[in-house]
C-alpha cells in the first residue's frame, strides 16, 4: 500500500493586506489495503458529520419543543400507528390532530424577531422588604409588522413574562417590571430572552440578550446610639493601663535603672534629687471593635433568628463606621466536612464603607459546615489586633455554658457582649460570669437595650 499526501500552500500579498490560503490534497493508492483504509476514512468522516448533526438536532429539539409539545409528539407517534393497526377511528383522529397541530405550529417559528430589547434597573441596592422597578423597552427595528410575542425576564430563580403586542415598524413597547426584594440576598436579573411561540405553546424559539443586572438586597438596619459614648464606651473603659518606658502619654518619673535609654532622662528632676531620673509613659493603643457573627446553622433556632442577627450586625457596624471607629466584622468560612477537625478559617468582611459592608452582608449565609462560634472568636482574637470590645451575635440554641465560654476566646481585659436573638424571649440584659448578654426578640430591642444601658 502506498499512502501519499500532498500539501500545497499559496501566499498572496498586496499593498493593503497579506492573506495565506492553505489546502491539503490526499491521494490513496488503488491497492486492496488502501481501498479498505479509504473506506474507513470515509466512514469516520460520515460518522463525525452524523454525530454533529444529531447533537445539533438534539439541542434544537430540547430548546424548541415544550412539555406540551412533547405530549403532542407522543400522541402523533403512538396513537396514529396504534389506531391504524387496530382500526380504531378515535385513535386515528387523535393522531391526525396531533400531526396537524405540529405542522401548523412550524410557521410560527420561521423568520426572526427584529426586536431590539433594552432592560434597565434604576437602582443597584435596596433594603429588604421593598421592590425595585425595572424598565423593559422592546423596539421593532424592521420595516414590517411584527406579530405579538413574549419576553422572559429571569429574576433570581423566578421568571417574569412580559407580553409584547403587535408592533409597527419603528414602534416601541415600554413596560415596567417589578423586582421583588422582600428577603435579604443578591438577585441577578437577566439575561432577558425574547420568545417566539405558537398560540398553543407547542414549539418555541428563544433569543437571549447578554445583559445581567445584579441587585443587592441589604439587611434591615436600625439607628443605634453612638459607639463613642454610653454603653459601648463604658464597657471598653481604658484600652490599657500598662506602664512602659517609651510612648506618648506621660505618666510619672522614676529612678534610673540599668538599661534605660538616655533620651528619657528628666534632667530637671535629676538636678533636684541628685539622682538620675527617667520618664515613665502609659501605653496607648488604638481600640478596635470586633463583631463576630455566628454562621453555623445549629446555632440558630430558625431562619428568622439568623436574619435578625445579620440585621443587628449591620446596625452596629454601620454605626461604628459612621463614628470613625476601627472595626472588624468576621465570620466562619465554609469548611469541607472531612477537614472540620483540622482546618480553622474565618473571613473578614470589608468595612471600608457602609455600602461595601452591607453588600457583603447581603450575600452571607449560614450552613452546617461552619466553625462553632467559640472557635471563630478564638481565631479572631489571634488575627485581629488591639481588640477592646467584642460583640458576638448568635441564636437561641446557645446554652449559658457556651455563652460564658465566649469570653475565654479573647485576651484578658477584652469586654465581651453576646447578643442572643430569640423571638420567643423578652428583651433583657444579664451578666454570665463576665460575659454581658443582651437578649433581643425583635431588631428594635437591640437599639432600646443599648440606649437604656447608656442612660
């Protein structure tokens, strides 16, 4: 057998462009073995072409035939042959009707929609419990009439249908689309899809537009007393009372000891006492407010408790950002179940601005593969420096013993406040072995308790 391949390449150059065209010609000898090879090659090419065509037809059928259409197809494929075989007039009539419906629905898919679709969402952020209004504009860009159609607007996991009337050439149809934002979260709106279908809904043809709008549904927050005074300030007290040899805040003068720096010698006192005297300073540290949100699902009795905790976190963090405080908002990262015993991981939410913080709180969620809140507190104490007070937000399933253990995760001198979200309990304040516990039944209780303690 001989197998010869010739490859020929030609290049054509002009003053404006250069193009390269390459063509390959294959020749086979006429021996018997070569004939078998050429036959196999032909069958391989045919198989590839058939596979591609079948795949394309399958995708087109899946996207075109509706559930009602599959019922009509099944009726035409099953009822008509069975009726012919057994001579049942009723089945033959049903089968013929199904075939007729299929044939009549095909013309509705021919041609293309000359629609120009524009969808705009006036806002990108909204507080949970409201509604956002989007504007859908459909324009007929052709020079002929366009039959009525439908435009689908995906909203999160749902779908809104907008029916487009008969449009003359150049005519536009404008309609408002309501985006419900009743629950905190992140909602993707789009891509908008134009749908062409027959009156019965057997077949359909869709064209998707690329634009996707993201709507952040922020948690509900309340205005709480300033963190620079009142209850929070009283809990913090002085950041530190440690005496050091070098800092900014002057404290006292003591006798010189070996190893003290000469620049701290107080010469006037030295002249009066006849002994070297040096300055002492009070260590100053910039206090930081740590906010820890429990994310383990079993640390809350219900979804309402978790939503209340997220709203309380947002309220306190927004107040602290307005006051210009240094804050850190942390929660557990999701950890694979097989690594729960060996891996510890927390995430810090962005606190650059109120908007970035609320955006991240919109997307946060609880789950079973989260670290216990005690472990989150311990790791937060290691990675967040200069914590003076820590607020820990959790649910009604937290026992008094676990609430007391929250203080152990932080360094000595750090005031710990546990905010227990329990709709079935009355709002109150109590102290459990050094851990301050605020129990709130609704979000407004958090504001009133802080204001009451501040007063």
